[in-house]
C-alpha cells in the first residue's frame, strides 16, 4: 500500500501478481479501505473474459491476478504498471506474467516492480532465479562468439545436487 495510492493518483492502471490467492484477498481489503477500484482473476474466477474486460474497458484501477491463473492469450494492454508482490521460483513464469502488459496494442511504457524483503525466503528465491537464468543462458544463449557450454563440470555437479553449492 506504499506504492498503490501514488500510482493510482498518477492515473496508472496496475496489474498486481501474487502466487497466493490468500494474499490477494488481504490486498483486496486494503484496496477497499483506500477507495481504490479493482478487479480480480484467480483460478476460481468463473467469468474470466468478463473480469478481463472489466479491467481493460472499465474503471478498475488495479487488477489482482493469481500468478498461475494468467494462462495463455491474456492481453492486458491498458496496464502501464506491473507489480510482482512475491517472487516465483521460476523466472520464466514471472516474465510471462509481465508480458501480459507487453502485447500488440501496447502504446505506452510499462513499469515493473518486484517487491522483496531482505533476509527472507523470497530473497533466496531471487538468487535462485538469477542462478537459473545464468545457467540457461550458459547452455542456450552464447553471445560471445564461442561455441559450447559456458558452465563447468562443477556447475553440472551443482545442478545435479552433488556439488558444493
């Protein structure tokens, strides 16, 4: 709630992702307390298209979305701000969620916030994400002109759970 009132006052349309529907319910209570309009999409949402249209075409300022409920084909191009309330261990899932606002028809910059508290499991998840992305880039995405993997035998042992890390 430190971010949302200011973003809404600036006229921003915000998508807020959380992997926990119970957290989305708590955020709903705070939005109501602050007089901020919202819509919600979770795995329990029965009329998904109506919920999306209410955000895209309606006056909801915030759209609360369960990270795993986003699914395919979800375009939220009226949004100009994305907030990841809690990190997901798989960075590809987070990128896919963020990409909901980066679709054909998007005509404005999209700001992305990733909330993280120090000395928490979430901070460790972020480090795991960074390690996973570096490993994937080492395997799949060489851009330095060299061929072959960028990771060592020790990295492979660590990946298999038999190494030091």
